[in-house]
């Protein structure tokens, strides 16, 4: 994580702690345009399935945020889900930094929405 800013390292910590606490498949965290952070885990109910990053974006929107600065998703998958990147792009616009890492918090790639 040494190449990440202090603010992005905080997102990794939040995403990792949330995923570990819930035992979910993924953990995610976002920082909005005002510097507020939102962290969430995957929701996998019989009647509702939402990715961790999808929950974070929804939380930011529902809180009245005006956009996103950065996002982190920690997952066992080898790629960030296109639907998640689309949600970040829809709300945050292009250029939002998205870090994808493993469930232990090791960042594998940095993307831009």
C-alpha cells in the first residue's frame, strides 16, 4: 500500500475491516467529493444482491453527496465488476480512481472510471 495516499489507505482499512466483520465476499469503501467516507460489504440475500461497491455508491447518493473522489474494492475476483465501475462512473463521473485489491487489502490494480 505504500504507493497509495494516506486518504486511500484509509479506504483500504475501512473496506478490509467491513468485509472481515461481516464475513462477506467483498468489502468496499468510497470517499465523496466532501471527504466523507462510506464503507460496506456485499449484500447477498435471497431477495437482494448488491455488490459492496454498489452499496457504497448507494449510501453516498442517499446521503446527498455530490460526487466521488476515490473508491476501493477488496475482492477475491481478478477484476473489478463492470457494473461497479459503471456505478462509480454514473455518480462520480470519469476519472474517479478505483483501487482493486485482494481480501487481505493488497492492492492489485488501480483503475480510473
